[in-house]
C-alpha cells in the first residue's frame, strides 16, 4: 500500500501482548516519529484513499494483522465490517448464526433474509453437533465466542475443524470481539475471517466506532478490500489512530480487568440474590441473572460507581439489562451484562453488593 509508513517489526516468538505494543510502528531511526502519524487525507497523489487506504489505517491494520495472524482491513464500525462480509455473499446464501449473539449482526442478517437475499438458520451456541451438521449444509458459519450477552463458549476448535474437513467448506467467520485478539486467535484454528468491533476492547476507551476483518487467505483479503471500496465503509482517520493507541495497552487492560471480573464472578455466585453467573473463566465480561426485570432494573438504577450504559470494553465499568432491547428480548429478563473496567475491584464490589444486600 502506498504511503504505508510502517514496517514489519514483529518477531514470530513474541507474545500477543508484546506484538500489540510493537506492531505497526514506523521504522526506528533518527528523525522518524515513534508512532504512526495521524494522516487525514482523501487523496494521496493520483490515488484515492477509499481505494488504497491511508498510512494511519495501514498502521492499525498491520498491528491487528500481527495479532490475529493475517491481513487486516479496517472499517467504519463493527457493523460496517459485517456489511462488507455480507457484500461478498452470493444472493440466496444460507448462513448459520448463534441464537444468542450480538443483536446488531443478527438484525442485519434478518433484514437481508426479509428481502430475499439470505436464508438464516439459528443454532444454539453450545450445540456443537448442530453446528457440525450445519457445516455440511450451509454456505456461511457466523460464529461468536464468547457470545454477547450470554457469554456462551462455542467449541470453535471442533466446529472449525469440521467446516474445514468436509466437502462443502462453508465460509467461516468468527466475531472475536469479546475474546479480543489476545484471548484467542481463530485464524490459527482454521477460521477464514475474524471480525471485531474495535469500538469495544481494542479501542478500549469508549471514544470511537471502528471495525476490522482479518483473514489469512489472499483471495479473501483482496475481496474484503474491494468490498470496503465498493460499500464505502471506510474508517475515519482519527478513529484508526485512537484505536491503535488503545491497542497498545490491550494486554495490560485485559489482564487487569480479567482479574477483577473473575473476583466479581466468584462473589456474585455466592450472593443469594443472584440466580446465575455467566463467566467463561477469563476475560472482562461477566453476565449474571437476577430474579426478574424489576430486580435487574433496580440494581442498574441504584449503582453509584458503575455506569448504567450500553456498549462495553472501556476502562470504565458499564452495566446493562439486555432484554430491554428488541433484538435481545429473548434473553432472560433479569440478565445483566457487566463490562468490567479498571476501577479498584473492592470499590466495584461494594457498589454492587450494597444494592444486592439492600
Ligand atoms: C458491538 C458489537 C458489534 C458491532 O460493532 P459496532 O462497532 O457497534 O458497529 C459486533 N459484534 C459484537 C460482539 C459486539 O459487541
């Protein structure tokens, strides 16, 4: 890509945390900036940035690609990324989607189905046998693990192995937003495409919308770039720059938030007001069920520290009762999705337990 001010400085032996800090930086050298520059430009000479990208997008893409093990293409949001993937599918394609998964992507697939463009099949996230059977019958497996907001863990290894070894070879896409590229790298398990809502953990500061798709297949990488050009789902310069800055601290943010999340999950599980805790054992998301919608809304309304707000993955903890959204009305009414931030764990627990005890 023209104007890409970065070089491949990633050593194969480095861990994801180290890669997140060093990938996508300009060449070290006298006079070179330490960080990729913020370049707001629609044209680069005779080339147009919607088609060729910009040095800021390229730096961000290089860094995410180095973490996931493929070539990355950045988009305006997580939904813009899903739109670009949808743009690659032939009319009438059949897509298998988890019953519980991000409401926005499920909504987009339903919308396409209502217009005759797509046939959607819904599968329980943890019904691995049903996923393996679907791998022989559908054109696309859209996987998400852990799922938003139920935190179900799908058996990605088994499903991707079945998809790759059968005759049909459906396109396999993994929404890796909740695990983050540090938590798991699905391309290494055989996924064709990994997508992220960069808005969440990679950005990490609730100050941007951005998405990214990563693939190790050259044909798909070319198609995903072309889809961005065609659909105009291009990222903003500032957003790509901020997301790269956010990515630098993903490792420490995730490690710290995971420690706090596992402590909170343990204490929530021991509290008599909590019906069920959904915690996959690592990561910064904890969902838990209270008796009903009223109890859940009461908790949200009385917290002093944790924001009752949508979205997730920021340095500040946020909580939301998801069943209030039309797209998530099928999740338990008392289910709360807690995104654990970087506050003092004891402050967070005092905030939650004061209301639960009352
Ligand atoms: C938020 C989210 C998306 C959509 O991303 P946007 O950046 O909001 O467009 C997709 N998948 C998951 C799992 C999400 O949490």
